[in-house]
C-alpha cells in the first residue's frame, strides 16, 4: 500500500497556520440514558463548520503568485464558506460553484463573505466539471473540497485538539462525506494513540464510504439516491482517491444511520445552544445514540459535530 500523503508533522504545521484563525473548539458533554458522550462542536467555528480548517490551510499554503490568480472551488455549502472566508482573510478572489438546491442559509452566507457564486445543477460531478472549466479559462487555483493533502492536514487539526482535551479517548466518531475530515482526524489519532478506534458515520442513503471500505475499492452511489438524504453536507457520491487511502489505513469501520435517526439526533443536540447541529453534523452522535451495539466498548467516546448551519425552518420543525 502506498504511504499516506499526510503525516502528523503536516497536521502540526497546519495547526500553526490556523493559530488565531480557527476556533479552538472545546469538548462538551451530552448525557443520555446514564452514558456520557463527548462532543467536538465544530459548529462553533466562524463559518459554523469545520471546513475552515482545511480551506485556510490550503489557501495559506499557496504562493503569492498563485493567490493573485484567485481561487475556485465546488461545494454544496460549508466548504464554500470556508474558502470564501479564507480567501477574504488572505486577500484573494474566490469563485464558488454551488448547486442551485444548496440550503439558502449556506448560499447567503457564502455571498456575504464576498465570494462570486456560479450556480449549477444538483450533481457533485457537474459542480466539479464547471469549476475545472472556469479554472482553465481564468487561471484560478482549484481548492478541492476534500481530496487534497493540505485540506486533509487542516481538518486533522481537530484530531490533535481531541487528543489534548481527552488523552484517554477510546473511540472517535466522525461524519463521512468525501472523507477529508475523517482522513485528517484518523491520521492524527492513530499516529498519536494507536489503541484508539476511529469510526466513520454516514447516512444510509449515502453509505458509499462504508461500501467502499467493505469492497476494498471506491464504490460510487447514484446521485438520485444520495440527493435524498437530509444531510446535505454528506451527499458525496464517492470518496476521494487520497481520502480512501487514509480511510483504508486508519479507519476501523464505518456505520450508517437512518434519516429518522439523523433528525432525532439533531433534535437532542439542539437542546443545548452550543451543540446545535445541521443534519450532517448530527450523524456521528446518531451512531452513538442508536447504534451503540455496532460500536466498540468505550468509556471515552468523542463525536464530531461537523457543522451547525441548519435552515431555521428545519430547526423549528425538529424541535416541535
């Protein structure tokens, strides 16, 4: 097997770049039926999601000449905001290719950060092709959503923080879309504490990473299926080549959760204003709440809340 591209040293370098940019999110706790779950609330980041870590690390790593060309990405929402925020902070132009059906809260936040937005259809492949065409035409530097060493290293900084706050951690639960977050976190955890387990969590409707891990090769899910999940940030049809390499090496297993379980988890998390999660951000907690029999025995479990950019109407609906 090829050696993973991202090292613990690269994650530490990313952390130095992110100092004073990202929030050093604390571990919070959720008590449920006599058990304690530790929560890593990335919803508390300036853009409401973990994506700022990778986006800023990538753009900050570019040369001045590259930044002068402007950057472009393709995203359904949170990575879009991460790139827009980082580009503004670093003084470079940002162009974002987004699906027309992206949640309004994410579209508006991205525009408010000063990015130029280009809308396309709902398919992730369509977004990527449009971004690549615009990059070729205008010379923009592409900032991929997940399949990039600098993106993975940036996301991995969350893993370093988990280890500092809970050195005895036994199990870390991480949402999986394209695989950037779990690649970075699993690398940080396994390189530092090999005995700890790292499990990915996906919606059943978008369980392509689980299928890929089982098959030993990347499995692609049909777009019409993954688009049905309420977890809009996890609608990737397949994981990246680089992220799959990390998942195969460092991730112990991947479990899936139902749509109902995702919404129920979001409802439970919304009881605390500091842990309000969008559906994508609630999947890791859903695995702990409803599928503990599929998880390793653990007294110290951390679930990552990957984002909190939930549509107000949906938040109101699940709280009723």
